[in-house]
């Protein structure tokens, strides 16, 4: 089964609202000729509604960086899937390693958020990844299996088909140290095998698995050419429209 590339920019806690509007506008104009690659941007909550207006009618899609699993209520600082949906978000990034490291995200809360996102008809981008210590300690496979199995607990096969996975080795995020093409490929092949163990080969072959962690214009083509790499979740290089353009153009050429 041929999988479409999905290139998503995770802007994290960067860009004011006015800066976000400018960046989104630049990306919309650079993505005009893109036909076969999904281009997604995830601004801050504060900027998301304005960015949604800028990208309306274009082939750039909106993601939020997180979501709460409750519908509404006394959850200071959080936003709900209905709020995301109303402004036109199509994707929600869930379980980013920064959420796991700094904000008490667990496999259980990831699972609650994944189910909530799917129930609203939106698509989760489920982030998994190991620390350097875990990789060096021989725990790579057990850590990734637990994260993937945890995220998909009680998720139906039909819903699993609507998910995207982002493999982001923690040691490669924001460090400039990128996984080699072979390291990323081998690990993503393993992640796909875990999906296959849960849902069977057909689902595993259709789920898009992105690579994330210091993906840049100069290493994107090599990574994206790997069999089990179906896109990128990009931090730093997504904040400059020319760099982000280089990456989604590389995917478009390969696609
Ligand atoms: P960098 O591309 O800055 O390493 O960030 C990757 C990432 O965490 C995307 O979610």
C-alpha cells in the first residue's frame, strides 16, 4: 500500500500571533504547487484561530499541539477537541516527549487523548520515542512497544487507520543530532511491527509514521527515502518558511 507523505511543523512555544500569521501566509504560498504531500502546521493555541483563517482554502492543514480528554469544565489552561474542531483543526499532536518530560504526560493520558480526538473525527499524531539512556540500555524495543500499545489501548481497527505515528527519538529533538537514515528506518520498521502485532499487517501498512528530531533541509531527503518513513514532524526547521518548504518539497519529489 502506498502511503502519502505527511510533513508537519510543530511550532512549539514559538511565534507571537502576528508572527504566526506571517509564517502561515508564507507557507500557504510556498505550498501552492504541492499535490501529493500533506502539509500541516501546529501553531500555539493562541495563534491557532487566526492561522486557521490564513490557511482556509489552501492545501495547508491545521494541527493543535495537544488537547484535553474532557469535553469542557474546570481544567485551567486546557482546550477541548470541540474547540479544536470549531476552528478547523484536523490533527492533534499527542504525547510529545516534551509533554511527557515536563508536563506529566503518561501512556494513559495519551490513550485518553487519542480516543477523544478520534471520537471527534480528528486525527491524532501520536508521538513515541526513547531517551538515549533507554536506547543505550537495550530498552529501545520495550519502551516503544509500551508507548504504542498504551496509546492504542481500546482503539478499534477502524479508528487506528485514522491515526498517524511520529517516531521522535528524544536525543535527536532540538539537539542537531539526527538519527542516521538506517537507525530511523530500523526503528520505524519496528514501530510498524508493533502496530501489526496489534491490528494486523493491513493497518500497519497504511498507518503513516513520521520521523522527528533535527530533521532539516540537508537530511530530509535521505530520511524520507526510507521505506518506513512517511513524513516528518519538524520543530526548528518549521519556523523558517524556506526550510520547511525544502522539506515538504523533498517529500513531494519522492511521493
Ligand atoms: P526539532 O526538529 O527542533 O528537533 O524538533 C522536533 C520535534 O520535537 C517536533 O515535534
